[in-house]
C-alpha cells in the first residue's frame, strides 16, 4: 500500500451493497430520507448551475441499461441503472444500480457506491419533497398502488417527511401487499389492504402509483379521483410505460423533474409535446406556483433524474467517511510519475495459476477467488 | 459470503490498476496489443449490430469528464474517462479511466476494470489496425511526434503489428523523449532523437502525432510531408484540440472511427461538415477502399470510440477469468428475495467508530481504513 498511501487523493472509496445498508441503518432510514430530501431540495434550488442532459439508454427486448450523468463546476456524478422486468424469475432484482462521484477539478473518482437501495431511498425522498410543495397541507392518508420493491420506502418517506398516518394498499399481486404489510408492521402506520385501486384511493390526500408493469397502463382513471388529491406518479418512467389515464393529466396541474427527459419517459409522453408542465425546481425557488387551491388536482410525474443521484451520492459520501465505512480501491491508475504510464508494466507479474489443459474443468466456474484480500491486492 | 456464493452471476469481477497491469504483463504487451487489435477488428466488422452514440461530456475550465457507452444485443459497455491537462502538476495523470461490461439480458454488471493503462493499449491497437489497412505495405520507419504517456504503446504496437523497425522521435519537452528512449531501450526498435517535427518526419512511412496540447495546434503542415505517407493523428481528440494543418487534411484521404463523434472532436472539426471522410469499419468490411495507391496521403483521424473500449474490456474479462486475477465485489445489491429490497436493511448495522467531537481531528484524513478486508466486508 506504500505507494498509494502517499497519494490518498487518487484513491476511490468503495461502498458495496452491504456498506450502503450499514450507512442507512446507522443513520436510521427516516433520518436518511430527510437528509436526502434536504440535499435534493438544496441542489434543485441551484438548478441552473448544473450541466444536465437526458439519460442515455440502450434497449433490447429484455430491458434497458441507462447512464445518468450530471455535473456542477466542482462535482461530476453518474449512475448506471438497468430495468429488466423478467429478472426476478432469475433471482435478480428488476433494477440494479451503482454510481460514482468525481472531482471536476481533476477528474479523479472520489466515491463508487452501490445504488440499488439508494435509488429507492432517493426516489421516495424526491416524492415526499415534491408532495411537501404540491399536496394540501397536513396530509394524513395515502393510497399506495403497487406494493413492490419501492413501496416501503415511499410509505416511510411520507410518514417521516409529511406526517402521513394511514396508508391504503393495493397490488394486483396479493403476495406483494403481504410482504409490504409485514415489513411495515412495526412502523406505526395504519395499514389497510384494499380490494381495488378504486377502493384504495377513497379519502386519500395523496395517491402514490409505483407499479412495475412495462406497458401503457391506466392504473388511475379520472372518475376514481376527488378534488384536491395529489398524485405522486412514480411508475411511468420509460418510453411505453405509463400509469395515468390521459384525462387524469388533462384535469390536473402537472409537475416534473427535468422536462426534456419527462417528455420522453413520463406519463406526459401520452400527450402533445406542448402540454403545460412545470419543472419542480421553479416551485422550490418560488418563481412558479405549486398548488393553487384546496380543490386543485396535482400530479408529480416523476421519472427519476440524475441530480437526485448526485444528491444521494453526496449524502452517502459524507456519512460513509464520517462513519469509516467502505474500502479504498485503485479504481484508476496512479503511476509514480504521472507522465510515465508505461512504468505501470515494469513491476513483475504476480504468480498466477497458469491456464493449463488440466485446469479446463475450472473454466466453467467463475474464475475469481472469494478469499482474495483486496487490501493486499492493491 | 454464503448468500453470495449461491448466486455468483450477480457479482462483479473487479480489476484494480495493478490487476490490469498483471494481466497485460502475463500476456505480454505485444500479445495483448495483437489480441486487442484482432478483437477491435472483429467488432468493427459487425458495426451495424451496435447501438452507438457520441460520448457525453461535461466540461469545466479545468478539463472534461466523459462517459462512453456502447452495446450490442448481448453486452453493454461504458468507459468513464477524464482529461485534465494540469493534473500532472498535482501528481495525477492527465487521463484516468475505468469501465464496466454488463449483460444486456439482465443488466447485471459483469466486470469493473481500471482502464487508464488499457486506454493507451486499445488506442495503440486501434492505430496499428487502421495503419494495417491505410499505410503502404511493409512500413519500416515511423515518426513519433509527442513522446508522452501514450508514446511507448504506439511504438510497440507498430513494431508488433506492422513490423516497424525504426522510430524517429520528437517532443517539445526533451525529458519526455528521454523517458521514452529509456522505456524502449530493450525493445529492439532503432530510435532516433530529432530536433524538430520536420526532421522527424523525413523518410517516415507512418507519422504518428500524439501530442497533449489542448489548443488548435498545427503540429504537421503540408510542406513537411512526402507522397505516400500515412498519418496516424491521435492527439486531436476533443473540441478545440487539433494537430494537423487544414491543408494536410485537404490533400489526404481521411478515415475516422465514428463520424458523428469525429466531426465534433477530431482534426476534421476544422473543416466543413461535408468534408469527405470514410468510417474505418467500411474499409475493414471491404465495402469502401482504403489506400488507393502508393503516392496517396492517408490520415486516420482517431479520437477514440466506445467500441474500442468494449473490445478491450472483453479481452481483459476473458484473460482475467482465465488467469484468476481480480476480486468479486457486490457492485449491485442481491437481496435474497429480489422483490424485497427493504430486506437489505433488516441486518443489524456493523459496529462503527461513532463520530464523536473527540474524533474531529481525524476528519481531515481520509475516513477509510486500508486494512479492511473487502471479502470479509461483503
């Protein structure tokens, strides 16, 4: 480690999946949600200082892989995230993610972190932040349509940040609702299992839709709704995937994160390109109105934007360094003389297991040894 | 590790800087260059099967950070790479890079690898591959203008893949040329230090320009050149950074990797948007001619394209797994029930060093412990 400890600025802190969970558990999920929401709000309020672009996406028949970059003058962040609905049948999550925070003055990556759990946290924090500005004051009841992987985080964010006390649950899969009720049993939330979307939304101040179906669905239709409700539409988040009937959008005032991306991916993809929509940062800075009366229907058409991951990575970076979680890795090279890249090859090769014909049987198994000590390998 | 060893498909193989150097040393640099060139050629020959886009870039006054994604129907790859000319004064390389290879069927990241060294290798392999199709047969002498971090790799690639025997060197910084001559002393190449670009290019079959100056430079002008030379222009690779006088391009037949990106970043950024240029894959597949005579001047306007990193990552992945190099990491989460992300938080938090006021002094130092065993932490 000698060569590296003299230049720690060049090493990257790595937070594996377990490390991120440990950081969140140490902070407490409610505190973490609040901290991320505050950080997102602060970052959204300085919206014009960011270099923004819609995420890049590579599609196949199986799913999508996306890169979501964003930067200000000091920090660059990006997230890698996939969406593969059939993954659960293989024992893999539908969505997996990781991200990097880097220094814009040098380009050196500062943090590499698993972001699957963190994506659910930042999405819920974003939802609650938007609702704080768009829902009627003091909401008490939320309908939660879609009780899958993200549902717990949505319920707990609205409890912690808006004081929601009761959640009315519906999912086409009863097992998902059972899982959710089990996970939230000790939360203090009053949970009601409902037999339909229509039943779930009765009396709700806020309706959160977070369904996984990758089609143009109309989970919510206009006749189900009551004046004054706020709709937090999370699951219409890629081309061809929507949750709201167009009439719902036409009767509401609609807010989004980053308009160029939401036009392609959000529920408003169903409407004309000039359908009026307000970017949330304008509400947060006070330049545009949020809710304008108790009888207005509001929609937050959330697709997830890179700046939320930027904020999440900052919170993780701060907390992990304070707590001493994570390991430093050589994610990028640090030759002793930075102009002499070739010198990296000058060290003798480590003694490897040579690939002989007799080793062929081992080739079908993963060729990595779990017992390798990374610190020693650096 | 129990939970993870049952689902190894979900883990990612990590190759740190040292691991990549070990793989290259084990293969031998010449073999590695040849293998990468072959892989790039095979991938370029199936060009239409890739989902391609120009790289995304975030610029500041200090430099640029880029993401370079590309995918076919089975694999997704991206590279993170920066360019910060003032980094060497901080002891950091100007360019640092890492990349990921992922499975398009599931979105699971398969390989995470340091790519600074690998970027120099794939760039040199690409240069030699292009020259194999664009230079006159049996080149013997190469001029190498710019003797910085990438110069060794260019010289050795042209020796290994084209049989170049003599290299004529020039750099504005004599220390760079000394470093290069030292590193290549045992290569078998005949090396000549030259006093000017003009002197270096005399009698050269191939002229490689790989300078770092981030300006519109004219390192090569038309009157320096002789008929039949091939120019491998590597250092004009971002907006505002060029190496060739426009007349050089106008007198030559010009080839590039991916036209939409080269129009923005390459030496042809100086010319009209309809200046004729041929994408190299068309030459490799035989649909377009390469060099058409011994007196023609040819230019490969190379800026570096994501597909070269895709090919490089494939070579690294194959070799590292065969050699047993690298460590598996939990780059993405693997909850036991993929629909129950919340379960990741159910494990008790690890005992951390609590951040008390008395620990403040430690906060200025990196808050990571080099002695942590990553395998144990997973």
